[in-house]
């Protein structure tokens, strides 16, 4: 039963006990036959101490029994051919390149073991993978070196795990019969006959596993072959360890060499880039001291590189910008931020200022290398001066537009001023007449004086509003009532409304929040939109000339102002062009009114747009 089921150790013990039984009854020839079988079982099991004990106790055991001849293993492990051992050992130990060692090891193992197929399993990181597969062909052994994952279709997984865990050799003389691993999926499906699995161990550490199989016959892996394979496995474990160390060393050297070459090439590229760049490039230490600066940066500021290295980034920064520079350096040192993009002013060596666009990246310290800032500086002084001139021109154009608009309103303003002045003169003459009589009518005089005061205040308001619109001053934002500001402008355009026979409607929402902005600038926008609406209706004869001015609550905290007319409208395709500078549809217009109006609204954080009405005319709206 032990033989049938592959329990070679039980078979050996049973034969030895049977031999002792025969010796006790004088059946010596039968006893030696059992002993011979017992010795072969122990030899196959690997119990070499037990084999030696039997050889010493029964010297005649090696004489072949002629009564019951049986198939046995001919050669003892101690009698392995020394030449073969030396040849194998030198072949395995003489190879240091891992791929070539693996190929040679598989050739030797398959040829000397009599296997049809062999696998070498090696560790790769924390996983074991198939490093090579050998198969016996018609004329030669083919070895395929690879790094493949292990599948259940490649080898018995339970057998492999057992060998890896116990680091013991496992021989299955006939895997087709019942064994410890008979339920393994690979064995059930492939049904191999002879199987051998050897751990490759060096100083108690598993370096790999060698798996061999033969599907033609049972008991292929004999003791002689096992002894040689053990020597191969022992030497292979050492050689594989050395080869992998050598491979790692070669790879490390290659990586270092590649890294050094890449670094050298990178340094050369960046050096050429830095020296030939029109932008200033500098390296700055964490304390703000300059480490290096390219020629462009030196020429920008008028300092040599050595002069910059004796200064800090703060020292050559304009005084008003120094606090921001120091804050950036402090943030980077604390690890809060690494990348910066900002504008600042530098002090040139000759004392003049240079505006610069600065891009800075902080490179943290690594190992023994200190951290540093890489800084790219672009001179934007010309751009800044152009922007200042543009702002100045815009302010001047806005003033010109306002004055031009007020010029168009001169007659209306004169009319508005003349009305209260005429009232003042009339009431003054009436007062004199009431005082000149025998019985002065003091009640009428008192009422006339009140009318004089009223008309005087009205004239003063008109003059005050006119002076504010004519005044050229910096924008001064304040909080004010948008409805009151609109009513002040409506007073100025009354004569223009009457002269053009326009029906003016006011729909001003109550309880609106106050708006924040420059009152005069925003009144200029309203005045421009109202006059544009009146002029758009100046040629209309077939319908009412209606101008609607509306205020209402917008989204969130916004206020929306609407100016709607029933005029000739505009071309839908040029809806956006009407806001372009110098684009005008008026015969004598400058084309600045709407452009400046939009600029003013957007500078207040609002939006100005236009749309055609469902009926005649157009609507202009802006939010604040």
C-alpha cells in the first residue's frame, strides 16, 4: 500500500521490519531481499544516515539477491562521478551574467535529471515569477528566459508552496497515484508521472525553486540524479545570488552613468539657455543672497555677477516692494508655497527703477544640497509706462467726451439756468412794486422772496452739476443713491427732451441699495445713454418718441439701470462694434461715448450691453 501510494518512507520501514522478521526465522535470503528494498527506499527518501547504518550493520546488503531480483537504483550518492560533478560545478559557478547563468542552469538540470520540462522560479521584489522554462525537443533542449507570472496551468501550486515554506526537496515517483498533492489542479488536469521540486537555498535563505517533470515514466528522478541535482541546486543558489548582485550593480552603474550624462546634458542645455536668454535668470539662496545671475539680468540692473552675489534680493528691490519680497521668501522657507508669479520694481545700479514680471520657484533641500530659488525676470518697464500713458489718455478722452457732450447740452443748460434767473428777476421787480405803494403788501413780498430763494438754489444746483461734469479729477468712489444721481441728470436734459418732443418716463424702483462708485463718472454714463436715445428718435415721425429710464434690483446685490428708446435702433450684426473706440453712426460723432461708458462701468465691476427691442428702438442696460 505504501508503494502504491508513494509513501516511500513507510515502504522503507515496512521492508526493514519484514527483514528482521525473516532473520529471526532463519530466512536469510528473504531477509536480505527486504533489506535491499529498504535501503533503496531510504536512499530515495534522502535518509542517508539510515542508508549508512544498514551498510555498516549488514555488509552483504550490496550483493544482489538472485532469488528475488527487483528494479533498483544502481549508484549510491557517495559514488557520483567526480568528473561530472566538477564539470557541472564549474559550468554553474563560472557564469556571472544572470540571463546566461539561468540558461546554462536549465540546460544542465534538464539534461542530467532526465526531465522533459523544467521551470526556474525566482523572486522579483515581493513576488515569485517564472524566470526560465526548458523543454526537451527532438535533438536539443530549448530554454526560454522570461519573467512570467505563475499560473495554475504552469506547475502544481500546492507543491511549490510546500517546497518554498519547508525548503525541502519533494520527489513524486508517480504523481498519477494518490499523494499529498493529488488534489492540486495542475496534477489532476495534466497528470504528470515523475515530478521533482528542489529549493535553491543559500545560508538558510530561499533564492529560488527548480521544478522538473517527466510525463513518460514514473521514478525517473533516481538517487544518483537527485544527488547531482542537489549539488547543482546548492551551487546555483550561490551563483544566482552573485549574478543578481552583479546584475543590480551593473544596472546601478548604468543608471548612475545615464543619470550623470543626462544631468551633464541638462546642465549644458540650461547653461546655454540661461546665457543666451533675453530674460534675466538668477539663483537665490533661502536667505535671499544671490548665488548666480545670467548676463541678461546683469545688464538689466547694471550689476556684475560678483556685485549681485554680495547683495540680497531685498536690497536691490524698490523700498515699497520689499515687504512683499520678504514675505515670499519666508513663505517658501516654511513650505507653505513654492511657485510665485508677481510684478515688482527693482533698483538699478544707477538709481533708476525697473518694473519686472517675476516667476520664482523654490527648490527644497535634498540630502546635503541646500534649497534655492530659481527666478526668471522679464523687464516690463516699457509696458508699464505705456499702460500709464494709456490710462492718462483714457482719462483725457473721457474728459473730452464729457466736455463734448456738455457742449452739445450748452443750449439746454443755458435754458435751465435762464429759467430760474428770469424767475428771480421777475419776483424781484414784483417785490419792489409791492414795496413802493402807500401800503406795502408784505405778504406778497415775503412769498416772492421765497420764490427768489427757490429759483436761486435751482440755478446753483444746475451750475454745480455742470461744474462737476466739466471737472477733470481722479475717480473718487463713494456710496450714493442712484435714483438721485439720475434725477440730477434728468434736470439737465429737460430742454433737450422738450426740443425733440420726447415723452420722458421715469420708473425708479424704491428701496434700492446704494451703489459704490464715482458719482460724476457714472452720471456721465447716464447722460451719454440718455442723449443717444434722444438723438436716435430725432428723425422718427410715425410714432411716439418715448424715452424710458428705469432702475431695478438686479441679481444679488446688483442694481440695474435701463435706458429704452423708440428710435431707429442699430444693425444687429454690429451690436458689439458700437462699443468700439471711434466707431460712430453720427455724422459729427467722435465714436468715444459708448466706449468710454463701457470702460467706466467695467472699472466699477459692472457690465454695459445693448439689445434691440421687440418693437422699434433699442435698450441699453448696465449693472452696478
